[in-house]
C-alpha cells in the first residue's frame, strides 16, 4: 500500500515537473519565432510572386477579453464558429478557435497568457489604452509586422488603413498593431442617468454638470422607494480613478496621455499640448472641491457604504430594469442603454423612461476623439502561423460573410436585415442564447463599410450626441508618443498606486478628516513617490519627439 | 551518521571511512524512500534557482531570462522608492508572528484537549468540525467574511439593527482588522495544525503516562510534566520551519478579505498585496522576482540566526 502511494506521488511530481518545464520553455519558443521571421523575410524578398502556401490546414487561435458563453449559448456559438470555419477553410485553409479571457482580473490573466509564449495563441485583441499593447510589444510579445508581410497576407487591410495611421502603430520603426481605424465610436466616459427622473428632480434640460448630478442624486436617494430603486448607483470600488479623471476633464482642459499607467495622471492641456502636467496633483482647489462633493454623495447614500469591497455589483443590468438611477461608463454603453432593446426593460415598463448622458468634459467642452488603437489586433511573437493569422484577420475584417458571422452570428438566427437595411432581431430571438456577436468581442477590426446598424438603437438621440462631439472634439494628439519608461517605471508604479489608494477614498468620499487634509496628504504621497521626476522625464521625451 | 558506524574488523584501530557511494548502497532502502522528496525539491527548488537571475535583468519575452539586458539592482529600486518598504515588512512580519505564535499555542491546546476527551464520537466530530474550514478556499472565506461584516446587509449589522443598536462599519476601520484577520486565520488553520500535535501526543510512550498515573499524577500534572515536554521538539522544529517564511505574507487571505480597500492598508497591507497592486499595471516579472528574492534572503537570514541560537541552547532541537 505504502509503496503504491509513493509510486503515485512520484509519478505526480514527475508530471508536475514536466508541465512546469513545458511552460517555462522560453528559449525554445524563441528559436521558433526566429525561424518564422526568417521565413517571412525570405518569402517577402521574393517580391514579384508572393506565392502563398496554404496547403497545410491550420488552426488559428484568437485570444480576447470577453465572457465565454455557456450551455445553449455555447451551442449557438459553435454553430456560428462551424459556419465561419467552413468559409475560412475554403478561402485560406484555416479555422478559427476562440480563446476567452474572462473579466475577473482580466488584465493580469491577459498579460500572463501572452507571456506564456508557448505558441498556443496567434491573434491577440489588444489596445494601447486599456490592454497594455505597448508594454507587451516592448517586452517582445508581439510580432513585428513588416510592410511586405501585411501587403501579402492582409492586402485589403493594408490598402484600407492610411499610411499616417500605420505610423501610429509603430514602435521603434516597426509596425506591431493593426488599428481599428474605420469604426466610429466614442468611449469618453460620463454618467448615464434617467432623464425622466431628472425632470422630476427639477432638471428639465437634463444633467449638464456635476452640480446637476448632485441635484439628481439628491432627488433619487430621497425618493428611492417611490422610484422603486434599491440604490441610486450601485458602484463597485474600481470606478475611482475613472471618476476622478471625469472630474478633471470637466474642470480643466487636460488631455491625458494614454498607456503610461492605469490612472490617467500625466498629459498636456488643450492650449499647450506638449507641456506635461498633472492637474490632479497640482490643482489643489479643484481636488478639494471634488473631495467635498464626493463626501456629500457618500453621505446621501448614492452608493453602498462598503463600496470599496463591493465586488459583486450588477449595476448595469439593474439599470436596464430600473433598479438603479445611474451608471458610469462610456458613450458606447449609453448608446445601448438609451435604446429600446429587448433587454432594456425600462422602456417596456415605462413609456416615459429615457436615459440621458452627461459626458465628462461637457462643461469645458473637453472631449478627445478616440485613439485608433483603442482596439487593435496583434500577432503573438510565438505564433506558429503568423501569415495565416493575418489572412484570417483580413477576411474577418473585410469579407462581408465572415464579418457578419463574427459580429452578428448566423442570419435568421441571431439577426436579420429589415427593409431599410437595418439589423434587427428575428422572430423567436432569445437574447440569452442567440447574441453570438456579444460573445466574440470583435473590437479589434470593426469596419464601418460592413457594419449593419441595429434597428432598435435610438439613432436620433445617438446621432445628436455624436454631432455635438464632432463640433468640440480634438483628435488624440499623442498617437506617436510611446514613452520609454525603463528608468522611471518604479516611480510610475508607485505614483499610480498612491494615486489609486487616495482616489478610492476621495472618489467615494470615505476619507476621515477634512477634504483639505486628504488632498494635501495625497499630494505629499505623490511627491514622495517621485511624481515630479516622472513628469520631468516625460517632458524630456515629449520635447525630443515634438519639438 | 557515518561516524557512528562500527566496522566488524576490530583489529584495525583506525575505522575505515566509507565513501559516499558505499554509504548510498548501505542505506539503499532509506535512500529509495527519500527519492520522491529529493526529486520534488530538485525540480521545484533547485532547478528554478538559476532563474533568480531574472531579478537582475529587464526581462524580454523573446530573449529569455539569460538573453535579456542586465540592469543590476534597478528592479529592487521600486520597492525602496515606494517609501513603504519598512511599513510593509513590519506588517508582514507582525502578522506572521501573531499567526505562528497564536496558531501553535492554540493548536497545542486543542490537541491536548482532543487527547483528553473520553467520548470517541465527540472527539471525532469535534476534530472534523475543526478541520473543515481548512478546506474552504480563501476566495470563499473572503465572501463569507464580507457577508458577515458588511455595513448594509451584513449578518452582524442585521442583528445589531434588530436589537436597536448602531451599525458597525469594520470595512472603514483599519484598527479592527489585525484582530479580525488573526481570528479568521486561526479559525481556518487550527484544525489542520492541531492534527500534527495530536499525532505526536499519540506517539508518546504509553508506559510513561501509565507510570505517572501510578505515581498519582493528576491530569494537569500529566500535561505539565509529560505531554508538554514531549511536544517540545515538534514545536521547536515547526517553529523553525515557519520562521523561514516569516517575511512571506499570506496573499490569498489578505487579498480576498481586504481586496483593494485602501482605507485599511495602514494595518493590512503586506508585501505581497502591495507588489501585486503596484506591478499588475506593467506586468513586470523582474520586479516581482526581485521582491521574492528580497523576502527569501531575509527568511534565510532569520532561519540561520534562530537555528544558531537553538543549537547553542539545545543542540538536539536544531535543524542542522
């Protein structure tokens, strides 16, 4: 008996040891990528006849953030996947496999999966502002995409992306990302609120400032029972820095630089784009006012008292059914929540229901258009078939049949097209299982030429807001600035950490003592963490690039 | 051990020393039994050791650990620059001291109580109940604690309000957490660690206890003069092992219960949780390894010192 036990233990430890070795096999994957890049170069050098060899059937794995469908929804999903694979097999002898990164701790899981470099993923959905595209590129996780390679294997994409946009996807002269640059969307944040309730609160024109928002919350918290809500805004603790950025956008003309750290600490101003500043650190009066207002919100009971430990909030779904009065997210989310879709039950229950949007920066007309790498596709440097991955991407982005399958699902099951060319739900559509497009998270290659507008969106409201944005927007000015943070990374991490810690307390009004004290404490902590050194270093790099 | 071998040849005054391989052959059965442990430690503790190098480079996924650029101590700077190194190390060590001392005391106490129980059924039931929390993952413990203590709908607050008392908001009060965390830790771990002590009590020679009883020793005297002294070596050895990890915090416990509630960091932030938060944003293996190395070195130093002290006092109890 004992011997058997030992044998089992031994075997187990051996197996574990083997897997551990497998995962750590960095040098092996390194040589693999090397050989691949050389083959690419050689194939690229035969410029005249780029003979594409697709004789071998390969599987391309597409990794992205999203929720994996389960049960019946997964069956529906696989139906779409099978159909898609038929087309892909026919056109480039490849099939697509989906690899979901769930939303829990998505950033670390995402980065960890990329870092494994074991060749198990090919296409990586990424973003320069919210998914660490540049740090990963710098760490060697993404494959350099040569122009020849793109021309040969993704010709339609290559032709459709203008040269100046490719420039924005380069680091050290090499292209690493394929941008989603032909898709109109706005992801500037703001508060989504119930316009019909705002009217009752005495805001006939809706909410247009933070003070209006205070008034709105005063009304909704005081009349929670009458309105049938359980909480004015069931926020979770993660919204703190976003809220602070919103406040700063609404009170200054600050334009943050993306991709330095998770909180938008550094940036320029609209009048002086290339002078690096941090209003959240320097503008004491503004931050004190913020701390005071958030404390008043907390005292009103806008959010739960233990908001920082509240990890199980379902605020958005609650908004759809009228259980909360507000949500904080971006315009794109509002375009969904303001539309009478089947899941937004508030519009069925109450004909007067209307969702308004108070965007951050409205008071100061400070809106920056989305960076084209807010969604982008990269190829893993460990990919065994980077050429084929590009071919698949090219089809998914530009081929109508593929595009519709991955974005909307199977026609007649997940969507149908009405007489005006709009996309609507077919008879018997079940949003819980048939929403295939929602599970593919294809946010890295949407294409307005092929987009089918959804029939149940409130386009008149949406277009009115987009027009307003178009009048005041500026383009993201730092597209070519990819800071080299090697020497200051420790300080950036520490500043980000300190800022986050204080923002949790300030943004939810949970600090003890006065607003002046907590802001002063935060400023001291940021100073100690080296914020001024980081600013100076970033300034030097900005000067080198733009001056 | 080799020195004690007596060779059969009594004629030669000089005992011929056996070499390593002869000894290996002589104790082949014991060696064989050791192999799984040896393989385990070789694979998971010795083979990855060269990887420590990653703490001194700017790690590039494609270049690998040894191909990446050497940056000296740059990866360690971040911890020093944070200005929190002292408070983090202090929190980590104080919590661990509380865990180790209280944990062991309670475990010994429980083991003795279990030993004294006459009813077998009750003894087994009690032991199982105590053991159960050990199997609950930290994630679940975090959820349980939140449901127990939260301000709006927590169990404790529901009772308090029903009794007409004021609500209690532990998630906004950093001072209560050292106590709460130690209690939660003890609740989870005592059942498991008491088993070890219970087993050593079982191993005490029955004759000694029998003799004591004949001499008229009562239950307390039996515990004081027989059981406790017999447990001493086990306690010391377990203590020495635990000290090696005294700078390593219990990440699962702290992260799942405190989460990212920065109001509580003063008393609950340990090295692990800080490093997790601060490096998650740039996903830097090298910094994380640098921190791990820092912790290991301190742990190693502490074990050496304590072992040295123990050796001076009671050579039999030292590890090596």
